[in-house]
C-alpha cells in the first residue's frame, strides 16, 4: 500500500473519492480492500461509496457505512448491492462486527453484506432475517448481481459426549486454539475441555432463585472482550439476557479461555499461562470483562469434584468491599468469608443438574461486581 506525505502527516489516496486521506490503521484496510474490489472483483469505481452517510436514505440515522457497492436495475434505479464493515488488522472479526453491518443494512437493504480486517474478508447473502455465509471466493461484480454465488456449510457447535471432550486430540485442539492456558496443569485439561463444551452448548435449567435472573439463553457466538491489562479474549461465548437485581436488562457473555506463558515480557513480565473463566457485560458503549476467574487458583479439587470459590478480587476495590457487596445482595453466595460459586464434577459428563446452579451463581456474582464498578464511578 503506497503512502504519501504532507509535512509530517502520512496520507493514503482514495481512488473512489479521488482525494488524500489521513492514514489510520482502519483507513489502510479500507484502501487495500478498495483495490481488491476494483482490480480483482471488477467492481466499477463509480459504483463504490466510502463512508456513506445513512442519513441520505434515513434522515434520522447518524451512522456511516464503511463501503457500499451499488448497482442499477433495468429501470436505471440505483440499489445497494453490497455493504462492508471494516476493522483494523489487529481487531478480530466477531459477531459484534457482523451485527454492526446488519444494522446498517436495515437501512440500505443490500443483497450482500460483509466484514473485513485486512486479514480476512467474510461475505454473506441476506435472505430475509437470515445471513447465509458464502464461500471464500472473490466473486465478480457481475456474479454478485446475477446471484452466481456458492454457500459454505455452517457446522454448529454441539454438546459432545464425555469421551469426545476428553479425547487427547480434542484437548490438544483447545490448547492450540487458546481455550486452555499453557501453564495449566495437564491433569486439569480434560476437565476444562468438558467445562468449556458445557458452558457453550450444555442444557441449563433456570431456577430463578437468585436476584439476577437469566431471562433468555442466546446460545453461543464469536466475540472479543478486553481486560484492564489490555489483553483480549476473542472466541466463543455463551450469552444470556439477564434482569439484574436493579430490574435492568443486560447481556452477559461467559466463556473459558487460556493465556500463553511469558518470560520477561515487557507487558506481562513472567506469567505461567493460566486458564480463566471470564464473564463480560455487553452493552452499547460499555462492554468489558466483569469477572476473570483464575481456574488454576480458584477451582479446588475435592475428591471427584472441583469446588469453586473466589476471594472477591476486583481492580480498584478491596476484596472486603466486594465481599460486603455480595453479602448484602446475595448472602447465600458467601461461605466462610469467600464467594462460593458451586461445585463441578471432574470425572464425568457435566449435566444440567450439575452445571445450572453454577451458571446462575456466576451470573449473580458478575452482576454484583458490575454494580460495584458503577457505584465507584458515581463517587
């Protein structure tokens, strides 16, 4: 990608608007993708809009679509054909990204939508309320207009048997994919594989006995959330619509992730590489992890089960503050001065009977921790 200079300013040339633009990582992705659209997909330059203001169609909208490709029907009327949402190269493409472009397309009504980050381009055909993924081909402008595309088969995640989740090759796959920490003891790997599969795909029976109530199970999706140290956890999460003890509805997402081991790293220094059960609160403008539970530390083996406790640690607060908050709103979670989150079997399939109370306790605790953070900001 050729860059230009104006004094100290780094510039990129936009061939569609025929202007110089200030360099940003996202703009670099946009300009690279424009070259793909024009040169490889044979899309005419005058059929491409960048940074298209949706208010041109819906005067109430303040949003802009990164790239819109247009075509004319037989009567000469122009319609959106393809809408693309772009992210910088270091940002994962997730269901958040896809939902963003789908929101734009409610206004534009294009036949195709896509997401890209300079590393990957994913295209989808819109069929009513469904978005059908296309194969990784670079379709030409003519093929898109005529609908000469092929669909890729989507293999949904599913609940696996205990023999499969604890199979050596499957456990190794999770290690390689970053769902189990490099430094987590090997004898915990089969248990974590079973736990990860249960959290994503297992049946959960909602008792409703806690103040923060799971009102809807949204199944799994691919998301990415960060923590206070700047790390991110991209991957599959189980999502729930929760009505918290303040009566407000929020989305909470839960997952198991591992971290790599580091030695003398400039950011993380020396780190063993643990596995974490993470819970993120996902809402517009304020999405982040509210619980990052170190499995290696807080899952304590007792015969054939793991008891799960937490000491209340949360950045910016004393452990005692968190414990006191939990004791006020969910006293049943406090056992011997710690937060008790339940027990999970180590040597067999995790059933809905085994895991449901654990999930509800985790959600209750996450909601309390999120409310504590809100209280601190108000001071």
